[in-house]
C-alpha cells in the first residue's frame, strides 16, 4: 500500500482559510476555527503567516493566481482579441451558477478590512491585473483608447459578479456579455496607416 503524504501545515491552513473565508467572510471567521479546521497548532499560523492578515493575504494571493490564470487561459484559447475580451467575461461567469458562489472574494475581503494594508494591496493587484488584461486585449483589437475600454469592461466584470451574487442571478452573464460587446463594437479603432 503506497504511503500517503500529509500536506504541510501551510497548505492545510490555506485550504481551511479558503473554505471558511470565502463561505463566511474573513472577519466573521476567527483564527481558532481556521486552526481547528486545518488541524495545526496556533504557532504554525503565526510562524507561517505572521498574523491573521497575513493568512488572509495568502488566501487572496492564491485566489488571484487561480482566477487570473483562468482569465488569461480563456483569452488565450480564442484567436480574435474581441472574442478574447468576451471570453474573459465568460470565464468569470462560469462560476456564477455554483451553489457556493458568494461573489468576488476580493470585494468581500476588502469590504471587511481597513482601507490600507495587505488585504487592500491584494485586492488592488487583482483588480489591476483584470484591467491590464482587458487593456492588452483592447490594444490587440486596435481600440483607439484601450485604457478607457479596459475601465468600462472592468465595470461590467465587477457588476456581473455583484449582480450574480446579490440578486442570485447567474443569468446576468448574458446581459453583461451583451453590454460588453456593445461597448467593444462602439469603441473607436486606431486609424489604418
């Protein structure tokens, strides 16, 4: 019988934090619950992450890596940059109809945290990376003002997540995609040389 390897305390803490923080919120879940779920000593949390805020930051960094990876992959799977922008929204919307969908983890965490600190930094990084992806794709599509379109598409991205969560409406993905297509098609293009 092969030996099973037990995950590290760091991994167990992150897995427990991911489950609990996303489902219940970062402020309503105390570190004692995370530690109990992870089955590690309290000293492991502090020696690994330094504080609860450090654990929340690590949780958000992991979500960032997974989500941004998924968005980039969705864009890369499409040859046309216009369709790639829409594919980013489709990739986001894929989670809307999950029974455990609770909206954007970054919005939820930052709403519960002080305006400055590790949580605000993680949230800003995620939001900037989403915007940068839209700007990159808009540039590839020949949009004259890719930064403005990126801002508009990120608003749709944010609004879709918010409506899917608060209105319990995963179907919002279709009108969000339609609004994005309208903006993309209406955006002035760079004049051909």
